[in-house]
C-alpha cells in the first residue's frame, strides 16, 4: 500500500543512528553484498572474454565437452549484460532479482552436482571449482534472502513480455537478414538454418553456432547479433525490475492535512506551500504532526524543502519516507532543505551538499536610499516615468475574468512549451484553493498587462516567489520594478519578509571574486561563469544580490555519493530542464474525465 494513501509506516532507523547490528544481520548483509560482487566480477570477465580471443577460446573450451563453468560465465555480451544488470538491481535489494537469480542458479547447481557423479565430469578439477563457486553464490543468496525486500511494479511482467517479444523479433529479423546477406558458405542455406544460427549467436559468440551447416557469417555479424540480443536483454530486465513509479498524486485528504499543518507551522519554511503541488505525494509521521512530500522520478524519491509540521515530529515522517523508499527500491534525495532540516536528515543517514542560497528580503530593512542602491533606484524611476503601474492583490480578490486573462497571458509569455519548476514552484495559477497567494500585475500606459509575478504564502506575514512572466516586447527592467514596488508597498497586504529566487553556488561567485581567493575556488568560479552563458547561474545571483538580501543556504541530501548523477538527472526532469520523449497521443491510454484536472497539473509527474 503506498504512502499516497497516508498509511503510517513504523519507524526504521538507519544503521548509523542505532546500535551496532547483531552477527545475524551483519552476516545477511555481507552475504547480500557478496552476491552483488560476484555478479560484477562475472560481468567484467564476460566482457574481457568477448574482447580477448585467447581468453574467449579458453572459456569456450571449458563450456563444452566434459567441462562446465560457474554461473553466468559464458563469454558473451548477453551474459555480461545480464550479470551487470542483475548486479545493479541486486544492489537495490530487489526481491524479484533475488528470485530470478535463485531460479537460474539453483537448478544449475543441482545439474552440476548430478554431473559430478559421472566419471567424465568428476575427473576434471575445474568442474569442482565451478560447482563450488556456484554453490557459494546460491548459499549467499539463501543467507541474505531477508535483505532483498524491495517490491516491484505489478505491470512489470506484462511490459517485460512485450519488450522481450519485440526485441526478439527485431534481433531475429535483422540478424537473419545480415546472415543471409553475408553468408560465405558454399550453397544456399534454408531459412530455418539462418534463423537458428541467428538465435544461437544471440546467446553466445562461441562455437555453438558453428555446428549449423551451410552458414558461415563474418565475425562482425556475430558480434552485431550478440550485441542486439544483449540490448534486448537489458531492456527486458529493466522492464522486469524497474521501480514502481508512484502514480498516485496528492489526495484531497492529504491536501487538507497538509494545509492544517501549514496553518500551524507555515512560518518555518519559505518553501512549505510548494508541498501542495498536485504532482507530489505525502507521507505522514505516526502522530500525524509532520509530513514529507515527494515525487518519484526515474526511481528517485525526490523530496523538496523541509518536512511540513512540528519539528519534533520530523524524525517520524523522515523514517516513514525512508522506509517507503527502501520498500520500493527508490533512491532517496532531498532538494532545497534548510540547514535545520538537513541536520535532522543527516541523523537518518543522509549526507549533505550545499546547493546554493535563497535570497530573503526583510521589508523593514529595505530602502532605495544610499549609493549601494543607486542602480536599482535609477531602474525603478525609469520604468515608472515610462508610465508603468503595478497592482498588488490577493488571488481571491481578483475577478474570474481578470484571472482568466492573466493565466492566458502567463501561458503566452512562458519561455518554451514545458512548465519549469518543482522545489520552488507551485505548478499552477488561478486555482481557487490558492486564494491567499499574491499577484503583481504590471500594466503599461494603455492599461494592457505586460508582466506578472505570483507569490505563495509563507506563513501569515511572508511571501515566496512562485512565478515570473513578462511580455518580451515590453520595457526592460519590469521585473526589478515590480519587486521594488512589492517591497515598498508590502505593508498594504501585511507582508514583512519576501523570499526571492534561489541562487545556485552563490558562495562560489562571492568568495571567488574576493582578494586572496585560492586557485581551486577561482577555477571553480571560472567554470561556473563559463556555463552561465547557457544557464542562468551567475545572472540569478546578480539579480538577487541587488536587493541586498539575507542569504539562507539550501542543501541537497542523498544517501550515497554514487547516486548523485542519478539524482541530478531526476532533479533536472522534475524541474523541467530535461523532457523525455513522449509517445504519440494515439498510443496513450485515454484518461477518465475525473482525472483530467490532476493530470493537466501533473502531466510530467512520472
């Protein structure tokens, strides 16, 4: 049962925060790790055997006649791909992968034991070695069976069968065509022999297929067929063992409970209101006083911001979220956590990496006076003299027809067809449930909308920037003009503090420009400056710094350093910077009318 249904999961502390495990759990963990390392070793050996002719011949010699080799040692790309993929999913403690290995290695071990009762096999020492190594692998599987408890998706089997059938047809068809076009044997071979040769080459590039008469294909054809079969194997295995995608979104009951927690504790985190995104799921602490909201992207359980609710109940919500991630073999990660939340996440076994800083302006301290604010003051006066005006209203005070126009203009002014933002974006505009949000509308001398800003509530007295849109044909500096107007007139709506944009790697730009900065820091700053030509890294920092804000650090939390590239790709997908190719509309399953609203808001959720 999923966390989206708000089922309370008993807390499970990470090993780092609990007493040392007993010998039993330690032995099980070691056995489970041994199976992973065995599969990794076999993957490397199979690849070496494919690339090295002498080694490949030696493996083939021990795979035929009165010899046999250990589990998965066949000197083929298919076996290498199979061993490599099984090592990956076994490392994630997938139960289905454990069953798969046991069903393959168990009968193979029994076959080897029976073979050793015969003289032709018993006389070879290598056969005893192969049997012993396979037996150790099976024993490690059985000892570590309780470690493999991650469940899979129920639809995986159907998808794997479809992918396998399609892959076999493509491999067999293309391979048979290549064999027919390059066959060097004298005389014409029947179609059945060409297909048989192709299927055998899909299994191994060894001498097994050489017994097919009237067929002799070049070596590059053998490698091509074997590589196609290996790719098919990888796709089938991925479909079979992929993690559940977490399809259920935020339920009405979850949203009601989250809003209640925000009413009590919403002042703590400027990103708290973004927990109400429609493409997130919520999991609550056993007491119901705290919750972690997350979204599953490419097998990564991606939480954002701090947990919602009472900080004393945060550990219970974090435990439940981590237990849910382990149960589904998801990689846990948190984007944009504060230092306070990062400290608590670290106590549960997660490591921290500083991403950047959030710009927060205290309204009482903001002023346009002074030499430091000269550029901002001049830009503000220039836009004001051009006749632009700003209206500041709560969403609930905007008539429906005006809100519809603003939503239409926001879509028109959007840069690209994909809605960006996840950790610091609400993902919707004009929803009646977001009446406490604040809209800034900038209009020209003719009364036409030229730009807009939307802020979400940050407790009772704060705002957090959600959306920035402007007409590209309008005057430059409209955004700065609107931000300054909000800071100067914040008292009209009872606002005391405003959270602006997030500046990634802000400290690198600031410290790297100082006198005496070290060579490593200067080099890192130069690299970021170079990439700022394509991504708004330095420009976001400069745009925020002009308001002289207080900088609050934000952190990325992760379980293992090796997961950072995967987390980075998942974060890029969630934020809308990477969009995977979609199937044509006629291949997608039709949605029920009741799903349309949630689906539109979360069309790229998973």
